[in-house]
């Protein structure tokens, strides 16, 4: 294995909720889990099998459509839970700020990118490679902000102190000023596939690229 090997991205898909979660890791190195499901055994199994030092559990937002296993996974692995400061989380967690980096190793990092719109707690996590102070955006885990062929619904938190118009404005700003500014070849890994109520007419494709979504996402 060469020193510059890219991290492995493993996707888990829960069909009944059309929900995706991810394990991003270097074998015998550091790893993170993104948006774990309630039952965490499969992550633990893969973590042990690949000798991964799980450092963080990254939450893209507070989930209304499923119960997260983040607390249990944290207890079993010692990994810290990272979630937006707007979440008001009652469990042990850290609240990374925009631009904060989590090191995976081999010059790869996960970068914090707050992306409010679907909810005010939305954070996207960008996998970057740093070489000579140049950051290359390899992948982005967008949660419910950007789907393949759709975007997160801004109306679901109306009533939580924000109007649908306000949330639409936040989502527009996020997409225009943050998401579409990522590298066109950056791979998009969303939080849901077709069948989820969190967006409209989601594609059955489970990944895409920023460039492709700029060209084809209505």
C-alpha cells in the first residue's frame, strides 16, 4: 500500500428509510463514521476487522426521520460525536466550527462545512487532500442538504422558529455560496436515496459529483 493511498469509503444503505451512512477510513489507521444508524454492530464489526482507530462520529444534522446510534457507537469506541452548535445536543459532543479539520492520515482530512437550509443544524463534511498547502476536495458528505437530483426540503423545520421562506433563503445561500463552490469532480455522497421524505423526487443513484449536480439538478 503506497503512503499516499486514499481513504476507503464504505457506504451502508438502510432500505426501509432510504438512509445512507458511511465509514471513511485508512486500514490500520484513523476513521470516522457519518450519520450512524441506530443499530451499530456492523460499524463495530468493520472497525475491528480493519483495525481502525475511530476518531469521530460526524452528524450531518439532527435527524427527524430515524434514531441515530451515535451515542452508543461513541460509548463503544470512544470516538467523539461532532454536531452543529445549533443542535442543542444533550449528550457529550463537540461542535466544530467552519473550516475545522479532522485528520485521517496520509495528508487526508475531513473539513467542517456548515450548510444550513434543510435545518439550521446541517453540516456537510468534505474529504480533502492537502499537498503543499493546496487543498483538493475529493468528496463531500452532504446529509440532507444536497441529494442526487434534488435538495433537502426547507419546509420541514417551519414552526421551529423559522419560516419556510427563511429556510429557503438559507438553503439558497448554502447551495450558491458553499456547495457549488466545491471542485466539480468532488464526489457527492448524500444522506438519502429515492423514497426518502426529506427531499422531492430523489434519484435512485446514491452518489454523483458537484459538476454533474450543477448541470442536472433542477
